[in-house]
């Protein structure tokens, strides 16, 4: 059974879709334009400022092939520590 939507319901549904699209990066997978590069750069600066002599370990969860870890290392080659890249598998 279809329910007739009133104007408020249509506006709320439209607004919800706009929020969903915005938070989903509008399907923008360009690393330098969607904020991911800026995030990794700020993470690297924080890492450099707070690392100790033993280094630290970064978990790249959902790594697929480790692309983020590779980009992070290219952006911050002076970082010490290590990466653990995990790719969850559906069973």
C-alpha cells in the first residue's frame, strides 16, 4: 500500500538524501579532493610530534591492498614504526 506523502515528508526525505550523499563523499574517490589526503597529512604531523624512540604501530583496518598505508608512507617518509593492514573477510 502506498502512502501519500505530504510536503513536509517530501522535504525531509529530500534533505535526508542530501545529507547521505554529502557524508558519502558524493561518490568522490579522488584522494586529494575528498579530504582523505588532508586527514592523512594531519595524522602524519601528529604522529611526528608525538612519536617516541620506539615508534608506533598503525592499524589499517579494511586495507584491501594497503593503499592508505602506502600513501601515508610516501607523505611522511620519516615516520618510524609499522603498519598492520587488515582486510576483513566475509565468511
